[in-house]
C-alpha cells in the first residue's frame, strides 16, 4: 500500500511521515508519485483496446510536479481556464496535447489558447462557437473543436457534481447539437470533428455512462465529419467503504457503445488518478470534551480541505504514530472561524493529546487546488515522495506573501 504502517509509524512509500512533518511543519500535503503512475497505467490498460488519448484533468490537482510526472507517462492535459493552460505549458506540456474545456471561457482565454496552438476546444454553447470562430479567423488559424453534447442523462452522484442532465449549465442539447452540425460551413475557421460528453463525477454506476456514449455515437453515425469521441472522466474512487464499479466496468460500456466504429476515443480523468495519492498532515492543538463529545482541534481545516464543508465529504483520518488503547468517536475540526470547519464529524480515534499528528487521507484531488487564504492563512507546502526520497514541490507561503500584491 502507498500509505502504510511500519514499526508503528505511518509511511508514504518509504518515507516516515512523522519525521517528514518534523522537518517541514504542518499542515502540509504529501503525494506519492508511484501511486500516481500506477493509477494512470491501470486506467490506460482498462481502455487499451481503443488506444485512447488520456488528458489528465488539471482541476483535480494542478501542481507542476504532478503535471510533469503525468506528462512523462504520456498523458495529455485537460484545462478549464487560461491559467491552467499556462501551468500546463510551464510544466513542459506539448500545446497540441492540451484540451480546453469549461462553460464560461472568456475572449481573452480563447485568444490565448489559440495563440498557443492548443490541440482542441471543447465548446459548450453556440455563442461560444461563434466567438471562437471570429477569434480564430482574426488570428488566421483554424481551430479543432469538439461540441460538448449534453445527453440528458441523470448520473447517480452528488447533485453538485452531476453535469449531464437537461437542467445543468453544461453542454449543448441534442437538438442544438444537430443544428450546429448541419451548418458547419457557418464556422469556416473551425474544424468541428468530435463530440465531448461528461455526465458527472463520482459516478455510482457505469450504466449511465454507457447510455451517454450510445446517444453520442448515434449522432456521430449521422455526421461522418465526427471522428473523435471524448467521454470525459468522472470515474469514481472510494473514500471510505463505498462500493463503486471498477474502471474496467466503465471501459466495457464505452467500448461496447463504440463497437466496430473507427473513432478516436478521448478521456479526461482527474480524481481517479490523484485522489488516493495524497494525504494532509495536521497537528492536534487542543482536545475539548463537551458533554460526551470529544472535539479534536488541529492546525488544518477548510482552508486546506474544503470538501467536507462543501460536499459533506468524509475523508479517512489516521494517526501518524500508532496509539494503543480504546478507540472512540471524535469530531476532528480545524482552527477556522466557521462552524462548517469540520474535517470529520465522527471518526474513530484513540485517546490522543495535543502535539499528536493526524493524516487526512485521499486529498490528492480537490485538496490544495481548492485551498484558500481565508483567515489570512498561508497555504501549506506540497511534498512529493518517490521511494525513500522526498522534495518540496511547492514551498509554504509566508505572511509576507499574503500582502505581496497589495498596494
């Protein structure tokens, strides 16, 4: 296992996390690059029959060290802002291997992406298509486009991360998709060659993914200029004891929907690749007893991991050093002046005291990337581990950093 106990201590690969925390302080993020690579390879193997193009979704974790490791594995990149494109290029990405998605791309972002000659635009509306066509024409370039087709499929997941139903802000309806495809000549600066489909994240079933893929290929059969099907991501990971279908089930339904068609398949996984690679190390500051409730207050909170407050997500929490004795339920909270600042409302932990360290698990995705400076808190460092070595990929911010851009 990537995170495992050895001689009473929690390790990431072969690095003892207590020793690491002594050197860099807490809170801090720790990522296993070996686990990152293993997750990428398992996904690639599951879809091997179709030799897909895999574009890692930068919004899950856009750290330069993470991006570089995945580029080295052969991954392309999926960006949802001009800033993410900039980060991808700074990490050494080939512009042709970048896909630009997102429902609200500005003219400046589209122009920047065109100037950088990125590989493909996933367009989400007719107005965006017109804007992109005009910008491309003015620059004298021809842009490759996939239309984000909304298949009106309701994914079984948290309503905040369901994106493929008719009421979602994402994508283009079937009626409008057909209208656009029958009038491609109206967009001479664009090569509309594919459909993009993404129905949500943390998908509880592969059935809806298969339905969405089938609806997409039905349209593609009618329009021979369409040769690329991008099925997005959303592949689930278990944070606790949930039972989700394995990646091979999603591959099977997509492969079945494509059948013998000569289509190029694209994927945009994020969470699946990075979630279980990361942990957030925190130090206990105080332990309070209120009635029969134990409240463990740490130096990390919603500024470092907002998912519990935003989604009601529950991340596993482990002690960094093994502690013997009776295990009981505790609320683990952060120091932020918000009642929502709860890392876990009811986790089983032994009797621990101030100074003890905890590891909040499964924070590789949507941890640091959603972090903030709320309460004027400097963001923590990010550490990458390979075998028995580690390095600081991003240093800890200072108080001076927080006012550096103010005048």
